[in-house]
C-alpha cells in the first residue's frame, strides 16, 4: 500500500467549552501531505465535538481534507487528526490540560505545533 507523510503544523480553535452542559468544540487542523516527494501544502480539515458529548470519551468528528480529492485512508487520517488535537487540548499530557470539574471556555486560539506521521493511502479502485 502506498504511504504518505502528513505534517500537522497548526490548529485554529474557533470555540471550545468544557465542563458545561453545552460542551462543544469546533476547530481546523492544518497540514502538508508529502506523497513520493510531491507536496500538497495548505490542506486542512474541520473537526468538531458533538454538542453535549463528553470531550474526553467521545470521538471527535473529522472532515475529509478540504480540496483534496485523491484516494486516501479516511479512518487512519481521522485517528491521526484526533491524536494531534488531543495532544494540544486534553486531560493529560496536553499543551492545554483540562481535568476534573473545570469549566473552561476557549475561543480564537491558534496553536502552532509540528508533528509528522505516516499515513497509508488507498489505491484507486480498479474499474473497467
């Protein structure tokens, strides 16, 4: 299976509430994709937490990369994006650590942290 390097470099946190009955999160994750030396820059994905769900235990919803229409492994991509975001904001070992009964409102934050990972790509479907 073909592989690519994905380099996350920025998260723009539009809004996040934690510890309330209205918990939610809406952010964008920005990244580069390097496939066999060919770089796609300025890609991003929209991520969100369903309103009222538990941030620490519920999965984060991740959009497919905006303006990227090549085959790729969405599940592997989704997992990498969620892992990157939870390193920035989470209950432990995160850049912003929130735990216990804290009530937090965050808005208009930009995090610049670079992290590179390998991403398996799907081969195009064979067709007649």
